[in-house]
C-alpha cells in the first residue's frame, strides 16, 4: 500500500503518493491542463534536454561557489539518471500548457530534487536539504531553461529525421539505378510529353529529398543558439557573474551538442525565429514528400485501367466489397502525415506571432507542433522506405510499348521536319489512331526508316542528341 506525503506551495497544500518523484507544482499542472492527453513523458528527448540543462547549471553554480558541492553532486547524479532515460514516467505535465512552460520546468526540478534527496539519504519531499527552486533551479528561470532544453531536444530529433531522409534518398537512388534502362513516357500536365527513363524519374525523387536534407542541416545551426543565463527576461537577474558563458560551456560538454550563447539575451528570450525556420523547412519537406507520394500513386494506378508503370508492394486487401483490390496505402498514409505537418506550420506561425514584449508564452504549443511533426514525418519516411520504395517493381515492357505508341514522340521530329509538319502528324495520329511512325515514314515519307531508327533508338530516347536530316 502506498504511503503519502504532503507538499505545499504558496497556493496551499496537496497530498501526493510517495511513489511519485514529482511534486505539488507538477500535480497542479496535471489537474489544470488536461488538453492533449499527451504528457511530457511522450518526448523522452525533451526530458534528456532538461537533464543536460540542469546538470550544466549545477556544475556552473558549483564552480562559481554559489551551490554547496554536496548538493550539486546530488543534482548531477539525478540529471545523469534522466539523461540515461530513467524516471520518464514521472513527467506527467501535458505538452500544451499555460505558463510559458513553467509546469514542465518545475516537473523537471521536482523530479531531480527528489531523486537527489534519495541519493543523499533523505525522503522525497524533504526539500530543506535539496529544494526544486532554490537548488535545482538556481541561477535559472523557466524562460531560459525551457527553450534551451527544447532546442536540445529538437536538435536530437532533427538528427533522426535527417537520417531518415538520407536513407529514403538512398532508397530512391538505388531504384534509379535499378530502373536506369526502363524506357517510359514523361508527362506534363498529365499529358504525354517526351520519353525518359523510370530511373531518371526515381533519381529526381532522390535529388529533391536530398535538397531537404541540406536545408534541415542548415536549420540545425540556428537551433543550437541558446539563452542560458538570461534568467527571467534576458538581464541575468539572480545569476552570478560569468554564469551564462560558463553554463553554455558546460552544456556543450555534457550534451555533445555544439551550443552557442546568444549575443543578445533579451532578444533571444522572446525570439522564436529558429522555430519558425525549422517549421518552414518541415513544411517544405512535407509538401515535396507528399508530391512524390502523389506520383507513386499515379504511376502505380491500375492495375489494368491506369498508368500501370510500376507496382507497389501489396500491403493489405484494399476493399471490403471489391475482391482482389489492392490500394497504395503506404503513400496514402504518408500523404496524410504530410498534411498534418503542413497544418502544424500554421500553428507555429500563429504562436510565434503571438509573443508579447520580453517573452513568448506560446512556446509550449510550438514545442508540441514541432515535436509531433518531427516524430510523425520521421516515421512516415521510414515507413515509405521500408514498406514501399524498396519493393517497387517496374513494368518495363508496358512502359516501352506506351512510348512507342504515344503521339508525344513526334516532338523528336521537330528539328527535321519542323513544328508545323510535326503538329499535323500528331493531329492525324490522334484522329485516326495511326502511329506516328506509319504516318511519317510509310505514308508521308518525311524521313527514312534508317533515320527513324536513329532517332528512336532506346539510347537516343534516354539520352537524346540533336539530330537533323
């Protein structure tokens, strides 16, 4: 049977189970903010970020002589436990909350304090020996601890997303090699254009994804600028001299993340520009990835009454009424994930704009939007690669047949017979159903069979040369 302890804050007292490492302020947050049902524990990297922040602060305060070394060591011990992934279930505050993240910061302060108290041989809640505010939060404010921990977590999540993008890029590039000799018809505005290869199409998918990897890496650099030492509004109130620079130095050392101290701490305490930039990059990635998925669905449409150029892996029966139907469910789910990310960007936009004076109190919803977007789109990339792209096959004979029956191939005759004559051939082919070959070579004898063979060899269709009469 659980025992209970009583804790107090300036609003009064509350009873907590002694199984809990969080305290009274976290409990109030749990009661106040029943919004998403998604607690901080769902983002273990955020908790790890707080572990790094509080450890760096304790080491700095100890070095500057404002924190008892014994207490500092207990805080460092507790932070190391958080960094190792322990006590995640003790972070119960909702991701979306009022108070500019104070509840999340206090959740971390209380858990660290109570883990540290047990390390020192005291019971949970005996804050006379190690206090969440006086010791764990020493020389800090939510207004520098929360955004700094947020940035560390984002950096780590961005790295995982970049890796997922790079693996997806490689999967498309590998398919590009596999389909290098598969002739097909390119299309503009969903109409036949000119020939290309399926390999070129898939290589283009790889290229467009690779561009986003580069943009993501650029956004990472903005995320690593932190405002530790700013405390409440950027003036550094209640922090000892030299704290900011030393704390950021320790933070880089304990986290392995190349953090830098913002030049203007007042500006940095309310600025959300890096979050806007990252959100924009995620929206860019989502839009382009969704376009690729649209193409995969079009190219695989059929199997007999669509384009039918590629086959996606069959993942599940596609209908409760139509036997044998298989749907492109993986590109579909990635499309939907991308729609969410695009919508989340508007949330970030509105929340960033809503900042007032020396603080943006809307950072919790920014964190929710960016954390979920990164989580979902990372999983979507992995799902697309593992369950779709690597298993795609080509219908090479069908795509070649489509090319040679297409009216679009008349474009290659422009340099020889001119646009007007080529257009007349296209019009007649469309009206009569005759092939471009039969009209140009056999009926009108505008070019010889030898010239036709030169122009319409597979090699020349894949890598076209400028050929004249």
